[in-house]
């Protein structure tokens, strides 16, 4: 599939009213107004039809030259649990995270990147760096990329260690000056608390103690 084919498929679902809503939400830019469900269905179909190398090439073209929805689709094309030899895809996702212009693009990228982290926990080093960034979208990315860890009901020893590493900086994320970050941190902790109340409660106590001492 070529860039023009993909863009044409997106344009068949264009909705001018929704495009206006998106522009009001995210600022001036190029929007088609494609509904999320339509994008999800297209992405699922394209992932089945297009091999991994060709899919990465298409995703790069969509990210570089397309409207808002094309960037979302670029991330969705790379959102897959099992990808053989995924180093190039992981590197590309990391580059795009630094280029993301809004939380919608960022969250789509984080969903793709999270699946690459699950296959290689050494990539959590990138997450910890993002968590300390001065850029709000980077800090949100750290939470999105690591969110699957919070949902593990029966984590391995390595995964437990990775969770503990996140909890080290999650206490600060819960107090982040940006509400989108702090709310996402709260979501992360609630996900953990569904099956690991002990660790989740410990984090809450640390935050409460810090607030009392302030």
C-alpha cells in the first residue's frame, strides 16, 4: 500500500464537523475528522495485509506528510504484540514521541511502544529518562509506555523489579503540576491496585506523608 492509497482510505471517512472539533481541541493544523472506530478498523486491516518492513515504511510516510489522523494511523500500524526484530520499530517510536504535538498522538505512540517494552524490559531505561523530562508530553509518555506493567496480575521477578523502578518516580508523577500527567499517574496506580494493593497503598502513603511535611 502506498501513501496516497492510505490517505485516500482515510479521506473516505472524513467528517468536517469532527475536524472542526479536533482543531478546537488541539489547535491549528490539518484534520480530516475520521472517527476513532474507523481508524481502528483500518489499522487492523492494514496490519493483517501489510508485512512489517512495508508497514514501517508506510507509517513513516504517514507521519511525515499526512494530517493528524495519518500520524495516529502511523502509530497504530506499529501497535502489535509480536514483531520479529523490532529494534528499528522501537527506535522509530522513540523518535516520534519526541516529535508528538499533542496528547492524542503521544498516547497512540505510547500504546505502540508499550508492546515493544513488554518484549524487552531493558527499554525501560528510556521510560525512566522520559519520566524526568521537563517536557510534559514526555512525562505522560513514560506513564503510557509502562502502563502494561501496572496491569500484570502475575508479574515475573523481572517485571516486579521493573514495577518497583516505576514506583520510585510515580510518587512525583502523582504530584505533577500538569493535570494530564497527574491524572494518568493516578490511573496507573489504580490499575496496579486492582491486584497489588500493598504496593499501591505504599505509594499513596508516601505521597500523603510528603504533603503533610510540606
